[in-house]
């Protein structure tokens, strides 16, 4: 399905962020856009390095950027990649998105606007959070 009107702005922000990704080794560029409770959109891109282990995913960049700007309540996140099928967040991103956003709406898309919608609860059914401590 093409990008739905309700998600267009978020998808465009994630697509634009993807253009700024630093992925010289894998060439797998990812953009993410996180929507705050008040409707502000904060984007991020993946930033890779030669060790790979210190690479930071686009979702976490957007989240850390939002938190550093004083934003702490979120409604949804959109992830855009250049793949035929939309790509879901990795495990580390799922953990942090859950901890800081709870059961966010998750929109995964590609450059052509194909979107798949889900929720964090569906992606991360048994999260480790404050209730686990």
C-alpha cells in the first residue's frame, strides 16, 4: 500500500533523514522519525563506524535527540529503508523504544512508500522494563 495520508509527514521526515545516514561500510542507510505527543517530529539516521559494534541505529539517534531536547512522550515512530519489504527495528531499538515510548505505533516503510503498520507490543511482546526489576 502507498504511504497513507496520516503517515505522510512522518514517512517523509524519515525518508529525508535516511539521506544523511553515514553507512560507508554496509551501505544500509536507515532514517527514522519519532512523533512527540504534541505532534513534533524528530528525525535521525544511522551512524556507522569501522567497528560496527559502535554503530548507532536511526531509531536510537532520533530517540536520543528527542530526549536531549526535553521530549519524553511519544506516539509513533517511522523507519524507512531502501528495501523491497519494510524493515523492523532491531532488538536494541525495540528495547529503548519500549522503555521511552511504551506501546508506540510503529510504521515501517521503504523509499517507494510501501508501509507496514504495527505496534511495539506486537514487535516486543515480553519487554524487559521497570516491572521486571
